[in-house]
C-alpha cells in the first residue's frame, strides 16, 4: 500500500534537521585546534625565553643493534679546523694589532761603545776560586793597540829566580799545567815560594797582577773589584799570597793567551815562567808579542824550568826574552829547595 500524503508530511515534520547535528562537531574541532595552537605558542615562548638554567654539554651516541639488546657508544665530537681563509684573516688581524716597527727607539751605538771602552774587562767568576775563560784579548778588540801606559807610580826593582825587573807596574805570568806537579810537586811549590817573596818586595806605590795559566787563564782578582792592576798595599799583598797558595796545577799548556792578557795591562815588566818549551810559540806569534810589547813599552823576562843541566839553545823562551829587551834564566828543578811556601808548608 502506498502512504498517503498526510503521512509523508508528518514524517517530514518529526525528523530532526541535519544542520543541527553538524554544529556541535564543528565547535569541538574548532576548540581542539585552538587548544593545540595555544600549546604550540606556549612551547615556542618557553624555548625563546629560556629556563634560566646553565647550559649543559650534550654528547652524541651511536646505537648498535644486537640480536638480544641495544648498546650505546659515545661519539667524540670533532671540531673542524679553520680554513685557509679564516687562518689568513686571523694572521692579518694579529699583524694589524702589532705596534709599528718604526716606533722602536734607535740604538745608541756611541753610548754602547763608550761603555765598553770604559770597562776594564769582562770577568767570569771571582778569580779567587774558579778559572776564568778570558782570552788574551779580553782587554780590547784584539787589534794590538792596547791601553796607554799610566803615568806615575814610584819605580822600584824586584827579582824572580835571579832575574831583575825595574819599573812601577809588574805582571807575573806563571805556568800551572800538570807538568808542574813533577818531582813530587817541587816545581809548583818552588814557583809559589819565589813569587810570594817577589811580591812582598813591592812598595805601596807600585802595582802588580798575577796570571796563572794552563789551557786557560786565571788572573788574580779581589772580590768586588774589576780585573785590573793592584796596588802593593799590605792588605792586597796578603790576599795575593792566599790566592797563590790556593793554586793547583793541572791540564795542558797554552802560552799566548796568558801573554796577551798581560800585555793588555801595559806593564813595565812581565816575568814569564814555564817548564814547557814545547809547544813553542811560532815565529808569527813571537812577532805579534814583540809588536804589542813595543807599543806598550814592556820588557819581558823569561824563566824556564827543566830537569837538565842547562836549557835548550833553541828554546823559544830565549827568543822571547831577546826580542823584548829581557833576560832569560834557566832553573834546574832538581836543585830547587823544597822549603815551606810563604812561611807555611
């Protein structure tokens, strides 16, 4: 049977409209989206502002998938080295920060040279305990010009192993090489004894210096004073005596450095004593010593120790004395007395 028109109209009136059911769903979706946007905004605001806590260092870990478990291995972060362009920029900025080279004050060469010339000598060590490494030219530039001879000082005469020297400035150059320990040390003891006797004959107005040498040189120098000639005062002579007594012999022999150091002090007299006629000074070295001695007006006397009845006729010590207006003396160490040095054994 077909329905009547009245029945269809009643069903149409009683059925709810479709639009009324869709409205709540749209409102719910809108509310959810709004809440999601608010949450995202809040999270973004928290990240931007920060929490106020100190940043913590984080690491990188790699996961190794094993059949029965997972393991984590920390990976060390690698910092990339600066590129060539960055290194160039850093170098350029460092160079730009450096002060200009032209602001360095000029070197006072005249002042430096003046100070060097006014200084008596560079000294290594005290001169009373250790050896000095000064060369013979330590008192100048090695040109051989030497200092001007000082004027003044009372002249006198002193002797060393029978050789007489006259003047006001005396330098004793004494061998202390190992050969001086021969014959039970008799040569060294005798040389010390005679040197102290010669020193004690000097007067206060006269000056002296002592240079012991082997492969190096060991001049006498009082503590607190530069290396220089010393006046013959009693206190200075007592210190010199103590210095002489403390000398020990060892090493080889090099004559020239000691002679040149003595000549740089421009003395009136040099007493040069050694037991080593070998090695001898060459002809050129003898000529150099003679030239310097003539320039400073120095007389050089030589004393040779030996174990023969007489010295060699070709000893360079004979030539050294003859070329510098000095005397040559040979001493047979076998006839030397072994008495006390300076009054004490």
